[in-house]
C-alpha cells in the first residue's frame, strides 16, 4: 500500500521572513492519491473521533469520484467551516487517531500512516470557497419573527449564528473587540490561518442576514438583562480569554508577556509592522516561551519572525516541563517550529524570574524534572528534581501555560451559575444556563478547548434555541 501523501509547504528559510501561510495543502492529484488510500471501512471508526460526526468515509469516497460538490455538502452538513477546521483541527488526536491505519497504539496522537483526513477536508473547504457562487445552500424562508442575540464572535458564536440563520432566524452578534472571529483572529497567526479564509466565512454569514455589532461588551456596554428584553433567546460564546500565571517570583518584571497579549499585538494590531502600525512590540535577542500547547507554538513561531523582522538573529526557545510526547500542541506545529529553528528544552520547570537593575527580565531560574505516573489529564506528571537548579538567559519571556474563562459578562451577571473554575454551568443536553432562554457553548463551558469542540456545543445550543422558537 502507498504511504501518506505530503502536502506542499513553504520552505523554512522562506517562511520565517513573513506571516504567509506555511502549509499549502493538496493539489487535486495529491488529494486524489490520499483519498484513494482510504479503505472505506465497513465500520468507519474515524467518524467516532470527530466531535461533530462528519461522515468522513462518505466525503472521502466523493473525493475519489471527483464529486467535490457532494464532498463539500457532506462536510457542511455537520461542519460550517471546513476550510478553517481543515487547517486548525488537531486531527491526530481526534478522527485520525481512530483511523484503522493509525499505528500509534501507545501514543496520544495518530501516526503518519492514518489518513490525512484534515488535509482532505481543507482541500474540499478551499474548493467550496472558490466555487461557492455556484452552490445553492438552502436558507429557509423565515417562519420566525423572533430575534436571537449571540455574544462573542469566536467559532462558537459564528457556528451558532450560521445554524440559526440557515433556518431563517434573525441573528445579531455582539462582539467586544473591533474585529470578528475571536481566537481565530487574535490568537491563531495568519501563517496557520490566512485571514481571507476567516473573512470568507464571516462574509458568508453576513450574506445570510446575520448582523454583527463590534466594540460592544455585553455586561459593560449594556447589561445582559437589556438584551433579554429585546431578544427571544441569547447564546453566550464568551471564550476563555483570561490567561493563567505561573505564580512564581519575578513574574511582573518588564518584558514578560502573557502569550495572549503577545499574539494579540501581532495578529490584531499588526505590531510586527511597527511603526507603520501604532502598536509596538518588544522583542529580545533571547526569547523564551513557556508551555507546550498550540499557543506556545504560535508564540514561538511568531517570535522568530519578529526577531528576524527587527534585524536580530532568530533565537527562541520553548521550555516545557514534560517531554515532546506529552505536548498537547498539534504535531504539525511542533514539526514546523523545529524546522523553522525554534529550540526546545524538555523536562524544565521555571521557579523564578530574575531581573536587571532596570526591572527587566534577564534570566530564568529553573529545575529539571522527571516524569511520574499519569495525572487526571492522562499525561505523566512532571516532578522537579531536587538540586537540579540551573539558569536560562532570557531578555523576553512569553508565558503560554493555558487560559481560563472570560469573566467580564459573568461577573456582571451573578444570576448565571458557574463551576469552580469560572466556566458557565449548562444543562449538557440543551446547553441552557441557569438563566432561562440563555444558552452557552464553546470554551466558556469548559471541555477540550478546540475550535471543533466549540462548534459542537454551539450546534447543540442552536438546536435547543430552534426548539424553543418553534414552540
Ligand atoms: P473565542 O474564540 O475565545 O471567542 C470568544 C469571543 O467572545 C471573543 O471574540 C471575545 O472578544 C468575545 N467576548 C467575550 N466576552 C464578551 C462580552 N462580554 N461581550 C462581547 N463579546 C465578548 N484550537 C484548535 O482546534 N486548533 C488550534 O490550532 C488552536 N490553536 C490555538 C492557538 C491559540 C493561540 C489559542 C489561544 C487557542 C487555540 N485553539 C486552537 C483553541 C481554540 O481557538 C478555542 O478553543 C476556540 O477559539 C474557542 O472558541 P469560542 O468561540 O468558545 O471562544
Ligand atoms: Fe478511511 Fe481511516 Fe475512516 Fe477507514 S477509518 S474509512 S481508512 S479514514
């Protein structure tokens, strides 16, 4: 049997000079070859691994028939944004892990032999973008007079808006920031998700009649209770925008960024083009990123590009307290980061930041770690080794160790019940919160913290809203 078909990519030496997309996807022939590797299993396990249950076997078969329109419609039945998910889904932890061809039985992610389902989805998503004018999606004639408000324009909010608009419901999306898309806009860099792809999906929603209001913070610009008067139902897709701190000495020294701020400056405020754009960014000669997830990879790869853009020799190191196997980042991002020259130091835990006389970070005091038994996350727990202390030089540090619930709305609305970590408590069947006719989905209700899982909960909420409106 033939091996997996690789996608085209920009060369590492070219790609670190810009924020252009790195992974260029399949050509038609590449997609054909990869689709033909699929065994069309009688009981396709891959579908179980997809949080929204796309009929993977069917769309891959339709690709082999060069029936791309059917493949597009098959995916769109379950997933509103195939070109986005085809680029960012951690498929190796989801559908590909369940693929019969996966040989990694003892690792948390799939081996390269598993069908490249995400690249095929991307191929079809991009085909849809090029050809959508010729496709007619059924938008129901409105039988609903009621309006629904959506708070937050991340993947959860956008997905819920799309599901409702398709059924002819009038939807208004309120977004706190001046631009739409949530993390897809301010977190994930354009070298992974080009902005025209996101803009296409948002413009498509606009063409379906969805109204977007930006610079509107529900809970501050207006309380939720005001929206409750004007709308028959409300969906909260507030995301997890609050960064976590390490809680160690020296964390408030100068030039220590939280990854969210670092990435927002670059992605939303174009800080890498300062002074052409107003927002500056301090980059150093030795940048250290702390963490092992997608945010850490995005921060490290962005850092290299900014260093080069400012005439510095790229020198960015990721430190992580477990090993590469336990890193939760997408495997492709780890591979790309390495190819681009990001250094990695594993089994390292920072214990203190040391500053210079001006109050800027100059070193990190750290301990070496060893791995113990798996913890509640299923990953082996790191333990610091006594007496293993050492120092790492760093003039910029980026902390990327996780995000927590965005509390702006919920702290202004104490009637909404939260769990211990500040996530909104919902009825898992309906996604309704403790407030009647107010639903929630995406990162604000906890869960896996992926784009596709945010969309899965938003879809469930949209169905409950449709049931409510049909009563
Ligand atoms: P968000 O995308 O956070 O959107 C929430 C939106 O709500 C924001 O725009 C916010 O401004 C708005 N908002 C909040 N409160 C209010 C209010 N009171 N009023 C009005 N608006 C409000 N997942 C993947 O699957 N693959 C990846 O490769 C990946 N990479 C990532 C990289 C980074 C840097 C980060 C931070 C996350 C990444 N994730 C990835 C996770 C993924 O992006 C999130 O799980 C997903 O965006 C959650 O969607 P959401 O709609 O719930 O929230
Ligand atoms: Fe194809 Fe793998 Fe799904 Fe089988 S499990 S149908 S080989 S993608």
